[in-house]
């Protein structure tokens, strides 16, 4: 069993920054993938970013490239998402996710992930 606890959501003005963090417990994560997804009201949950801890490879949705940065601390089993130059379109629930079962689904697919956090809310005001 894996438990994910997110923190760092809140309200920010357009153009501002927020940092989300996700602390994982229950298993070691040295060879797994961690991701961030978001879901706005009335919309599908969409991929934001992912990191593979073993290789340090990162992946981003086109909509956030150059503005968001995902990073991980393997020793602490935490993953963070630094979000800069935020726009109102980024307002959503942000979910941390852990892929531990070795699924071959791509990192941007929800099917890849086995465990999900509760989702801190991010609101970007215009």
C-alpha cells in the first residue's frame, strides 16, 4: 500500500508561482514513476508532468513546458511541482500519482499509475 500526501495548493494571481509537494510512504520509489495530473471542473483529468526516479527523466504536457518543473528527492520519497507564470487556465485540483506496478502505459497516461493523492486545489485569479 502506498500513501500520498500533497501540500502547497492555494490562491495566486495570474503570473505568480506555486509549489506543490507530494510525500510518499509505504514503499521505496527508486525505480518508479511519479506524476502530477490536474482536473478542472467539468473537464477530464489531464497529465501535467512526470518523473522517473531511477533515471531522473522528466516529461511535461505541452501546455506547461518551460513554466512548470517537476523534481524528486528519492531519499525523502517526495516529488515537487514548481509552477511559474500561472494563468487562470491552470486552476484545478492537482493530483500526485505513483506508478509502482511496472505498467507499460506511457507516463502521460492515467493507466500507468496505481496510487493517487487527494488533490490540493490551485486557483489562479485573473
